[in-house]
C-alpha cells in the first residue's frame, strides 16, 4: 500500500452553520451538499479550487459507521492534531478579507522556504495553517 495524498479532514462541529460560513466567507472555498443529501446548515463538503472535497463538516448529531465501535466524544479545538494546513493563493487578499471580517490571525514568513503563512482558528477553535508559496 502506498499513501498518495491526504484525502479529506472531517470536522464535527457544535455550530456547523458557522463552520460552513467560515470556510465559505473567510477562506472563499466552495460549499456543497454531501452526495445524496440536500443542502443543509447541518453539514457540507468544502471543496478546493479543483473541486475536490477536502473538508467534510457535520453536526455533533451526525452518525458515522464507526460510531458503534468508537463512540464519538465531543471535543473543541485541534485536540491531538495541532493544526490542519491548506495550500492557498492570494496572500494579500486573504489577509485583507480576514481583517475586514474581524477574524484574528497571525502571520509567519519563512523566506528560505519561499513561504508566507497565516494561522487562523475556525469557529470550532481548530487551528488552520494557510500556506502561500512565493514564486
């Protein structure tokens, strides 16, 4: 077996509507209903620029096949996962939009890696590392 890529991250949120709005409005990502489901503020798939669903958002009440074996225990923040990193474009526009929306963020610049970063927390308190590679 070879791991080829990270497929997606699943977030169970106490406020899925706010989490969906954050990815849609603050990060300008595409939002769609999970396959076979109607659009809802209880859950959504968040798509990257190439229409790949990379973040799945669900309410705390959502049920998954593994719940019988491993009951879901609500948590906030990143828990044992420190952060989730997303490759992004348009650093200045993102920085400006977050400021306009009043969303707190922290910046980091790694010139040796030709990388600018913005660290932000979503409504469920998960740290997102937004990576902007320079040309």
